[in-house]
C-alpha cells in the first residue's frame, strides 16, 4: 500500500518516455521535462520511504526497497557514464536488465553489454556475449544490434553501420534497443559530416531519438539550412538535454553560426576552374579526369568526367589531329582508331575501378566511354550478384546450417550488392537481376520460416522481395509476396500482425 | 597514362625529335648511374614520381614505336602542366575524427 504512489509515478514516467519516443517536435522537450520531474519524484519518494523504514528499525526491509525504488531511475545514466566506459560487460548486462526497460529486458541488457564490450573488447566477454545472442531464438533487432556493436568493438565501423541500418527491416521492435542503434548511427553520421544522411534517416517510427540523437538531428537540419530547422533557442535546449556537452559544444557553436546559403549556381560538384579555360574538349577531358581521380568519387563528378570524355573522343578536332600526327610519325594503318579505342579502354577501366570503390552507378552518357562503362559496371555487378545468390541457395541445398545472424549478414550483403547493381544498371538491370534474387530469396525465406522458425528474418526477406517485385511489375512475385507478408510474425514481444505496409 | 607517360619520364615536350629523345635518355641514364639527385624524380600533373633506369629505357622504347608515341603524345599534349609538389589528399573539412569516441561510442 505504501509503495502504490511509487508505482503510479513509475507508470507515468514510463508513459512519458514512450510518448517522447513517438515525436520529434517541441513535445519531445516537454516529455523529457516531465520524465525528469517524475524521475526526481520517484527518487525522493524512494529515499523518504527507505529513511522511514530505517528509522522505525526495519533496516533489513529498507535496503532492498531502496534498491528496488531508486536503482531503476539512476541506472540508465550510471550505465552510460560509468559501466559502459569501464567496459564491464556482465555488470552492464545485469544493470541494464534491472533498469526495467520494458518488455524483454534481456534484449536491452545484451545490447548495453555489447556497448560496454565495444569499449574494452576481451575474448571471454565476446564468447559470453555470443552465447547470450545464440541462445535467443528467433533472431530479432536486439541480436543484430549486439552483433553490430561487437563488430564496432573490433574497430569494424562499416559492418556495424550496415548491420544497424538493417535493423529497420525487422518487424520486432524494442524501442530502447532502437534508440541505442539510432544514436550510434546519428553519432557516426556526425563524425563523417554526413548531415544529409543523418537527416534522411531520422525517422520517428524506425529510430526513436535519444536526447543526443535529437540534438544531432537538430545540428544536421541547421547545417543543411533546411526549412523547419530548430531555432537557436530550440537547439540550445536540445544541447542542454543531451549528454557529453563538452564534446557537443563545438557542434552547437558551428550549427548556430550557419547562415542561409545562397542558391547554388549550376552543378556544385562539377569543378569549374581550370576546366572552363580548356580550349578544346580533349584537354578538358584529361583535366576533368585528373581532378576526378584526385578527390572522393561522387556521382556528379563521375558523370562530368564521362561526359567530358565522350565529347572529347567524338570531337572532330581530336580525330583530325590524330590523323595528321599518325601520318607525320609514319604510324601503321588504323592507328587512329586503335589509339582512340585504347584511350577509351584505359579511361573506362580507371573510371570503373573508381565507380566500384565509391559504389557509383553508370552515368547516363552515351559515347565510347559512357556505354563501355555502363556495360562494364552492369556485367561485373550482375555476375557478382548471381554468384552470391547461387552460393546462398547452394548452402541451403547442401544442408549447411549457419547461425541466424550469419544468414542475416549474408542476406544484407546480397541486398547491398543488388542495390549497387541496380544503381549501376537502372530498371533494365533490375529486371534482369530480379528473377534470380526472387527464386533464391523466396526459397530461403520459406526455409527460414518453416525449418528454422526465424520469422522476423524470413518476413524481412519477403518484404524486400515484394517491394522489388512491385518495382519490376512481376505479378507472380507480387502475389506470392503479398501472401507471405500477410502472415503474422512471431517475435519475443508477441505476434506482429502481417501487413504488406509494415 | 599520365604517371608513366614517356614524355614525363624523360622530362621532354611532346614536340621533341627522335635525336633529342635518345640524347636525353642517355643523359638521364648516366646521371642515374652516377646517383645524381636531380635525375631521381620527374614531374607529372599528379606530382613528382621516382625515376629509375628501367623506366627511362621503357620510355625510350615506347617513343621509338610510332603508334605508342602517338598515344603518348595524345596524353602528354592534353595534360595540364606538371606539378612540382606531391599530391595531397583533399581534407574532408566536415568530418570530425574521434567524435564517436568522445560521445561515448566506439570505434
């Protein structure tokens, strides 16, 4: 009876946090303030009750009561600021479980433990964490986040990023786990200066924001000069609510100094200096090519380089100069065409390597370089894709069973390869690649559902196949996809109703 | 294409005659044999590159072949002027190395 007000406060506190997760407006601040006041009230109530019990001589009751009432409130900041930086994997696991993060506390516990592991990776802790993860069947968002943070602990930021992004495809949804994943991704974007990416991924439904993530999203909006970006006062409030203020102060200062940028003139990524001075297309193409090789490969720079080469190699001045010079040098018959082919081939090889490195698609330019580059990228990626899908399906036929997380990693790697290939070849290549992806993917999805009982994983594959089927207009695949995606998905948080729009 | 272009390796303009090419190659080979510091690098539009006797011999051989000279001229004539300083990586001004770490995340 004495603890009833505490539980009422606890419920309202939890409801305030839940409400906060669903918004990214000024309501976020209001819910945060309310949650803070309620947390303070819970601590005050707990301390008062413990003191009262202690004074009447019930100290043996006061100690566990104190732990039960005060610890859940103080544990989240304790985990972030003390246990995780110390790398105490198991202690963090139990502390996170005890902080009562909602249904399926072990999921949050394992994620926080992986976070702590990332700070001080030890082989024994890795084995223990892997055991915790493997024991949890079927695979859900928490297991993917655990694996991602373990990869981060080994310094593999790319794998961590890829796995955390893939969480958005899974229907199992632990809000506290998604908060952690979203924060890592937001911090990662901030470190890389990828403000556009951070802004695009700030989706309320998939990634509820932590105070730090919410602040970084505000910084991104200011940096991009977006309409609806937070005002200076609003950003200050977000800054004050976020942890690690010493580290975020520089970001805040930078964001408030951002002035609205003037409207861009022309293509901002196409280098204008030097090139515009070039009198004929060929020197222009060589200069563009060298500048492209000198910086980070981007789609716009690649397109500009390919356009410049196509113009240069089709230019009459280039042909007439080559013909005259071939005569002067007494070059063999056909030297002009051969030289042009050789230049186009060498340029295409170099640009294809850069495009693969930067995961860029072929630009829509038609000419000796544009067409050859498109062909090369399309064939290379289609071949790699078919090999990958064949390997995936062969393993199922061989009866080789891997851990569910490895199946997931294989799928997202193939999906990324598919996206690259489609990016390079457009709808034409998508139509070529889809039948192979569909036959392998739907068989794998059925096997994972029926034999492995990996429902969330299977559902994610079916959803992806359905979205691709809709793009290429494959009616048979659409029908099957609809049937598969309508099945209810069993997760640790209960059954998620099947819905093609999930 | 650019870095190992015979004209850049020999430090000659694309208009150089066959005699000039032979004479320059002999001179460079002699200087390299005597370990002259000036001969150990050549300038290209992508910055200085190390010069070796093998590269010099390969450049002369390429320029003796009319077809290969045609291709080498095509590149050398249209390339921007050579740079005397090595190429530096373009700094990514917006990236903040170590921010993840200072915000409590790894790696």
